[in-house]
C-alpha cells in the first residue's frame, strides 16, 4: 500500500510535501507499514483487497495459511499447540499483530465446541463445579481479551516471542507432568477431596485471562492445576477444562468481533480448513505416539519463538 503525500502550507506561503509518520512491525514474512492516523480495521481491509487482487493459486501466502490451518486442526485435536502454526501464518497475511491473534482465535474456536458434546455426560455429573468453571472462564477470558485490545501493537509484537517460548515450555513439561499424574493416581488409595472452590475459581480465572490474551498451552495448564487441587479422574478433569476454556475463548471471540479486529477472509478460510484437519486427525492419533506429537509441537513452538526473537 503506497503512502500518499499530503501538501501542507509552510512558512512564507510556500507549499511543501509531508510524508505521514509510519510505524514498522516485524513480521514473519515482510515488514508492515501503515500511517499513524489510519484505523487498524481500514488498514486490514486495504491490505486484504490488495492481496485478493492476485489469483489465489499465485499468492503463496494464502496457500501457506491453508496448510498451516490444516496442520493446526490436526495438532489441536490430538495434542494441542496448533496456534504455533496458525498465528504466524496469520501474521504472514500482513495483518497487524493483535488482529492476527484475534483472527486466529475466532478461526480455531468452533472446533472447540465439539469437545463440549463429547464431555456432556461428565459435565452433568458435576454441574455446580462446571458452572463455576464457566463463570471463571467468562471473567478471565473477557478480561484478557479487553487487555489485549488495549495493548499497543508494538508492545504485543515484542511479547509474541516470549509468549511462544512460554507456551512451548509448557508443552515440553507436559510429558513428565502427565506421567507424574498417572503415577499419583495409581499410588493414592484414598480419594482426595478437592480444594475449596474460591482458590480453584481464582486459579482458573487467572489461566482464562491468559486464554483471552493469547491462549497457547492453556489447556494443559488447566489440567495440571485441577490435578494439583485434588481431582484425579481424567475424564472429570477434561470436562471441567472444557467448561472453562469454551466460554473463555467464546467471550474473547465476541469481543474481538465487536471490536472489528477480525479479518474475515482469512478467518473463514482457516476455520474451514482447520475443521477439516481436525476431522482427519483421528487416523493420526491412532498411528503416531503422543510423545512424538508432543515433541513435534515443542519443536515448532521453539522454532517460531526463535524466529520472532531473531526478527526483533
């Protein structure tokens, strides 16, 4: 997008040319330039009109977005961590960082709704705790989304590699912690009474705040926290996790849409392809060991974090 020159009257009645001040953001593909007075929503619309002028089979950015969304759907269904691929791909479409995060969140959220139906019976066994998890998800998710929407673009872009590194580290320790939880489950004979609800509510709310702000790796954080608070049945833990993550992501997506932060052309493409990847992930889940999938996710996350650190 070219930058138009604005004529201003200088001293002595002479006319001079002035170029508006621009900001430059590091990106996974190319730097992004936009005038300081141009609204973010208008900038994204102009950028997408520019990209859509090219045939889809020529512009490789769209092809990479489709491939990344398909792989993200597979990873989210069998191991988690699909945002390590889909979020950088959104940035590659020359979006602003916060719009890329918002678009990615909206694109992957419908795939999470199916998990609610899968754990419907487990949720009904403990409706009060599930309702508490949902309230924590709404409070934390909305708070995180609002903070993200009021974060300057450059500040969030500088936080991206640290967020990716933290999420990759979470996945790296997920294997040992999962084995510890399994060993703890088999060695404990007497059932452990879960902790009081207020500490659980506060802990879940803080994690859901992270979900609304960025969210990668939050599902495993919830599983670990619930286990530390006394829950042992894995199906019950997953049901409570879904009860928190679904409303947290849902309210964040609503705020992103209301704030006009979603680039719908990219979002709809990623949403459809991500759902297709999740549908075909069942075969991979049976053939590929979970440890290998977790290692792949960690390598992708660390690679993306290193790339963004290097770009800065």
